[in-house]
């Protein structure tokens, strides 16, 4: 079995503890925000266990009758959890929310909380690089891609991180024609809401000025490269970047 990808000591402890319950008739639950990777973690540790959706109580109760070991996802969606019996069974449950803490304490021998990505900064870079390689392979992008921290979206944990990395790979590998098509579709969709010519110029001038200042490191050199007066450039920088 390959290692589950993480640099987080907290996640490593959860993995180690869960693995020790492998042959025990005991109930454990992993709680964490959506997108933290708890389902992947549990499935990684117990790939052969049947999995049932907690929202379907009838199917869940039937599975408990037929199986000695079971993974229950969306345990927080179980309509009547107090009616379930885990006695003598190996149960791994997954939930987005803790819900009734008294019930959890009475039902589960071990309760694990998988931290959100914002509390696992060491894992952000790990997964961002993993998704970058994946995106470049799938999208057939060969040129180097640099992921800046501000481009990474972790608001929905791994889900939004993955989407933001794919978006960044697309943006950094796009060509002039694709940019023009993108702007065309943007203008088509927003013309009724935002049709002020001066305001729309910001779509071009803001990134142009940011890139130019980063490249030249000098307003004078940038003004010369753009063929405009230095005072005009300073005014535009004040309008667009301040």
C-alpha cells in the first residue's frame, strides 16, 4: 500500500491510529470540512471495505446486518443514528460536521478531526505541485508553470485548490488567440452590466502595468518600452494599481 500524501503530523497520527484499528471490532469516525480528503484517506486505508451512504438509512441498516466491517460516508446525514447498532463490528464513519457530540461520544470509540487545508500549510504546496503535474499532463502543457501563493484557492480545501491550479496552468499556457476568445466571451456575458469603456480598459492596463513593473523594475524603463510619457505612466499606475 502506497503512503497517503501528507506532510502534516496531525494527519499522519490519524492515519497511524486508524490503521491500528484494522482488525478490531470498533467504531471510529473521521470528521472534517468538505474537500479535506477524509474520504480518500479512509478509502486508502481500507480499500476493500464496502461503503454505504449514511443518508439512506434503509440501505445502511441492511448493510450493517450483512457486513462485519463497513465504511459509512455522510454519517452526519443519517436520519436516525440512534437506531444504529455497531456492536461487534468494525465501522469507519465519515462526516462533514460533528453534529450531536453526545451521540458521537456514545457511538464511537475514536473520533478524529481532519484539519482543513488552511491549518495544514505544509500540505498546500504538496498538493498544488501534484495537481500542477496532473494538469500539465492532461492538458499537454510542456512549458514551465510557476504557481504563486495568491493564485491558490483553498476556501473549499482540496477541491478549490485543484480547480485553481488547473485554472493557473491554463492561464499561463494560453496564447494570444485564446486570450482574445476569452475576452470576447467575457464581454458578451457582461456588456449589459459593465459597458463603461474606461473601466473596461482596466482589464488590459492593470495586468500590463503589473507585468511591466515586475519585468523592468523601473517606471522609466517601462515608460520607454511602452512608448508613453513617464508622467502618463505614473498616472495610470496610480489609477490602476493604487
